[in-house]
């Protein structure tokens, strides 16, 4: 029986569903449309947070997503979302994601 996506990650559900329509071979760091889908969901999640709180939230969400991905019924696009979250947490200016 599949584990339901954790509550803290429900904001990613629509993004993962959208990404499932992409050719899996096209999902990479050179696909701006796919990155924008994840970034838009993340902006909604982080809106109004301080930068330190946003960084902490992305790290926690990444870890929760990594754990959830071990479920064989997890969304096929979860690995792409995970990689994007990790990349954003490492390289993005988080001020871009918390601005109201």
C-alpha cells in the first residue's frame, strides 16, 4: 500500500503531477519550464518566511521527500523535484523565494 505524500509536501503534489507529463529524458537542470514548475510551488510554500526559515524549510522538505521517494508508488517525478529542491537550497538566492 502506497504511503500518502507527507502533509508538509502536499504543496508539491500539483508540480509532480505536471512534471509527469514531461518526457523523463527532458527532466534535467537544463529544462527551465520544469524548474519553473517546482520554483513556483516553492515560492508559495516560502512566501513571507525569513531567509533562514526558508532555507531550513527547504532542507526539511528535501529530507522528507527523499524519505517518501523510497515508496515504490511515489510519483515518478519526485526524484526530479528532490534534485531541484537540493539545487535551490545550495545555489539559489532564497530572497527570490520569500518575497511577498
